[in-house]
């Protein structure tokens, strides 16, 4: 993770961070999607761990999770997908993103061991605040995994030090209040908040929630170290499915095409 951001800094550009849900719309198609992301322009991959109650996610990612679960996705299949990806790609950073419940059920110690063995570089667990760092954050960092924390427009200068205390890898700045994929970010506000939060951390700050176009990515990349795209990609999956909700030959291509388009906003 650190090497990736260092390399991008030398290139003078921001990272494109792409989110897709593991197992959506099925295991085989999901693997094809993930395998093609780096070539399409993704610098870092966030791999969503399907969950039935993703409280921070909007309709697009909720549906992606449900499609994956209906197709048989579990924590074990998610880690298997990551391991399969790692067999061909040893260098692209992969972050497992989701909620604590599936990790708790799987078993924290076993999850951290298996996630590391599968090739994960870090975790984003949306519903564990700094006050619960002993639950997962500290053990994850001791296991050699980055623990990436979310900051929001309401993370003020008093709260920021607590949020960033045990954060590593990068900071994920949530550009809008509310759930994913339902609002467009206020780009002036994003720039101001990223600048403010940089006073509290030396970590790269990546901006997500609501980014859908190369133009948005380009504007955000002028101030941030990375741009995160998620809901737009899982929506591309949904739009490519047939009438029965099954994958088509165009499903991976639809995602990769959109990634390539948005990548133009951060690449020079």
C-alpha cells in the first residue's frame, strides 16, 4: 500500500481506488471483474464483503450484496476470490471492505489469519469507531494489515486526532453525508475538508461516495491523494445483467470500460 502511494506520488497523480462486491453477480464473473480492474486503470481495489444490512450503503451496493449472497457468497468464498486474484497479481493492493458482523461470526483471529494468507493488504470496517479499536483495529495492525478509517464532513478538528490515531494505509474521506451513491459531492467542500484534515495526518487521503465521472475524479484529484469509485461500478454490473438477473458476456467489460473512463480523470 505504502509503495503504491509512493510510486503514484512520483508520477504526480492520485490513485484510482475501485470498489466491487465479491461474488456479484456470481463467483466466476466476479473474479473476471476483479482480475481486469488493474489493466482497466485501478490502482487499489476495495473488495466488498457481502452483508445483508450494510447501513452506510445505498441501493446499488445493497443490491450488489444481495445478488452475491443469493449466488452463494460467504466470507470463505470472498477470501477464495482474493486468493485466486493473488495467484495472478501479487502487487495491486487489495482492501477488504464491509461490516463487523460477518467478521465477528467468522471469528476475529481466524479472519485476520485467513485474510492475510489470502493476500489482503488492509481492512475498512465501516461500523467500528475508534472507541472499539481493541476489538479489531489493533489486532489487525498487529497481524500486518492496514486498518483504514473513514472521515466525514462532520469529523471536526477535535475528533480528527482520535479517528487517525490507529489509522494506516490511507484515510477514506466520505465526501457526502448519508449513504453511498445517492448524492453528488460538493467539490468545493471536499477540497476544503481534505486540506483541513491533512493538518492532522501524513497519510494519503482518498475521497469517495458519489464519484461517477472522470471530470469529478479530475477535480477531486487536484487536492486528494486518491479517488474512490464504487456505486457507479456495481450499477454497471446491474445494468449488464439479463432479464433473469444473470451475468452476460458484457458484464466484466461494462465495469472495465467505466473504470477506464474514470481513470482518465486521475491519469496524466
